[in-house]
C-alpha cells in the first residue's frame, strides 16, 4: 500500500499544488512568498487526500 501511495502522492501533490498556484496567480498574488506558501499548503493537503484515495483503491481490489 505504501508503494501505491508514494506513486499517487507524486501525481496528486503536483496537481493540487499547481491548481492552488494558478488560483493564487489569478487572484493577483504574484510575489514569491504567497506562491511558496500556497505550494507548501498544496503539498501538505495532498497527504490526507493521497491516503484516502489509496484506501479507496485498495478496498476495491481486495
């Protein structure tokens, strides 16, 4: 399960962080500090999302 979660995290984290960065840029926050803060939030929020998706996938397989 950890290998699947690691693979999924690499995809989910970049998607969530990228989406939040685009949202921050469209709201006018185009300096370094807001972009870095939003990307860190995206990577942290992706941890429980990855755990939930991995759990859903493995429960369907077994």
